[in-house]
């Protein structure tokens, strides 16, 4: 069995190992059976949120329901978030994940109840196998409830 890595974040660990550590490898029985996965030739559902507060509300909600049931995910358009805001958020995320490890670790927490945290798994303490990813969790609605926990 491989040793458990000492690096906390996957992004830092990845550059120091030649193979995936054992605590990131799920047993075959826990993995999706790709032979059972049905390939859909249809594109990812695209939900138009234009008119969500109007007479088409129930139709839009039904479209979201069907997309979740049949695909598990969907894309949205006309969501009201300006493209400039989306670009700024993407740029800030890239900047954050390119900070030195010591800076990013200031936001690290393995407490699943913490609303603002950097982590690799949902609950590092209880999960038998870790996810091969880092994520930054930022709860922000309503903003008044969370502004005090932001850097």
C-alpha cells in the first residue's frame, strides 16, 4: 500500500508524485461501470431562464427537473449575470489557485460545516477515499450572513 501523501492540496501534491496515491484510488466496486453507462447523442440540455419570473415559470422549472432527472446537469442562458462578472470571477479563481501553497492554505479547512473554505473532499476526516481535486467553497447568499467570514 502506498504511503499517504503529506501535501494537503491535490494541486501541490500532483507535481511531486509519479503515480496517484492509494487514498485517491477507489475500489473497482465503487466506480461507475462504464459498460452500463448509456451514451446519449443529444447535447447537454440548455435551459433558457428568460422569463423565469413570468408566465413560463412552470415550463422552465419543468425543463430543469427533466434535465436533472435525465442528465444530472444542464447549462443555462439568460441567467442575468453579466459576462464581465463571470469573467472577473473566473480570473479571481485562477489567481487564487495560482497563489503559493502557503497563501492558499490560509483558507484550508477540513471542517465540512465551514461556509468559506479550501479543501479537497467534502469531509476529509470521514471519507475513506479522497477526491483528486481542490475546491474553494464560498457561500455568499444572503451576503449579509457571510461577509464577515471573507478574507
